[in-house]
C-alpha cells in the first residue's frame, strides 16, 4: 500500500450538511480517487498508514479475513481517537487483491449507550433496556467464517460488558446473510459451563479451570479456524489468560459443542493466530503484556487436539524480539502462501494503530516471519 496516495482526497466529516449537489460531487470525486488508486501497483508496507477507497486509514484492528467467492472481507475493531472501547462496532472492508480496500461500513454495530437513550437525541431508543454490546463496551478481535450448510456468515468476538473492565471475559456471536452484514447479535456468554476438557483430569495448572467450572470458562483474545473437514473451532485465552482453550463448534458454527482441549496450561498466551500447512497445525501467539509488544511464540501439533509442541520465536530481523512492535491477530492463506497479520497498537491514539502483514516462509519445515519494509503479494 502506497503512503504517497494517502489522504489525497479532501474528505469531510460533515457529509450530511452538504447539499445534494455537493454530495454528488463528493461521491464522484471519491469514485475517481478509487479508480486511480486501483490502477497503481501497490506494495505492502507494514507499519504505515493504509488508505481505504476514500483515502482514510483502514479502521479494522485485531482483525481477520474471510475469502468468499473471489472477494476478501476484512473484519476488525473500529477504534476511536481517544478510547479503545467500542463506540462503533466491527468494521468490514472488501478487496479483490488484498491491497485495494473498499470500506463496506459497520458490519456489527454496537447499540446506543443507556446514557443516551432518553436524552432526546436521535440515537436514543427510549427503551431503557441496554444490551450486551452497548456503546462503550470492549469488543475485540472479531473473526468471521462462512457456514456452507446454513449459508450464514458467523461472527465471533471477545466481549467485555460496559463498565466492567476485562472481568466479564465473554465471547459474543452474531450472524448475517451477507458477508459485509449487517450482523445480528445473538448472544454473549462464558465458555463451556459445567464441562471438563477432553483430556479430563489430572490436568495441571487447573486452579482457574476449577473455579470457573460451574459458571463458564473465561474467553478473551480469540480466533476461529475451519478445518479441511468443515469442522470449526474457537480458540481463546482463558483461565485469567494463563491457558488457551480450543473448543469445537456445532455444525452451524454458532455454539460450542462442549468438546474442548487446553493448550499450553499456565503459558500465558494471547492473540492466537492459527493455520494448517501440509497436515500440521501451526499457532502463533503473544505473551500477555497489555498493549505493549512482546516476543511471539509458536506451537505446532499433528492434530487440532494436540499434542502441541512449542518452537522458538519465528520472527527474524529488527525488533524480532518484540514481534516488530506488533501483536499477532490472524494468518491468511493465499494460494500456497500464508500472510502473518499483526497489530501495532497505539493505546494513546487508538485509531492510529497500524498493521503488520508479512509473508510466512518455511525453513527446515518451520515457519519463519522475516521483516520486510515493502513486499508485493501475488494473489493469483
Ligand atoms: C492484549 C490483547 O491482545 C488485546 O486484544 C487487548 O485486549 C489488550 N491486551 C488490552 O490491554
């Protein structure tokens, strides 16, 4: 993505105050800008501003990508200027080539906050009833998978209820008929209440597992994975972020089946990103240091159910000991390549968080992620 084309379009945040004539002119100008952008040969430059079809930095953090038909859909957290809490919801962008991205708008919107409900503003609905995804909640790391059986697009995300910090530790589920949405929020809860993992006991490092057995296991940083046989899995940081859980999903991808395994008990892994290469499952994670970067970890297993083996840090190059100042979010298979995706968080100015996309190479059969200032992706 070229930095040079940034913000070339004089956009206004006050579109609704423009006359119809002005709006038509602006739309025409944006189309012109977009058509020019698509003609440019673009490279991927991690850490820079990445403009969308209107020249605005893409706002889809902690994201993941779904390929549906010949189009890629990028879902991620909308971040505000001053807060990482969700004031908008999950954004969706679409692309045919992974470098030119069109803003498809809000895929899953948060609901107006209770504070605004009865204040006479247009956003208030007057119902007096809040929802789990009320504006101001924490909604992170959304991922979407397509279910060919139900023909629905299924979104899972990490949810923290408004005003409760990170204590709710829930996952949320939403569903749509079209990839870009709108998604309908279904429910949020903790995971696998009243169910022990498939390995049963003794388990080791199981204090929090036992504590949360009845009420449900904590569910924070997460991803989704659909295996070659169509089975889907929800992978999330649980047990106070000490242990990852890998939980099987029902055939409609909307619930857990109750079968789950624990991975790296006590290892404190966050930000799981998984892919499968030549029959081996690879998972890249981070340690737990809040918004600050740390050294990536890597695991492999012959089955999603394990056993999982830890390998050295796959990153190479400057700042490889800090994941190039980023934190993993997703691995996208493209043809016979894989793209490692990470976020460079900017907690003081969240909307300015940046993206790292780097190709995964294999050396001696193991994934290696080498820093590149700039690279070209062949999607064909
Ligand atoms: C690290 C997680 O990976 C992020 O998604 C976010 O929850 C931050 N912690 C909050 O500190």
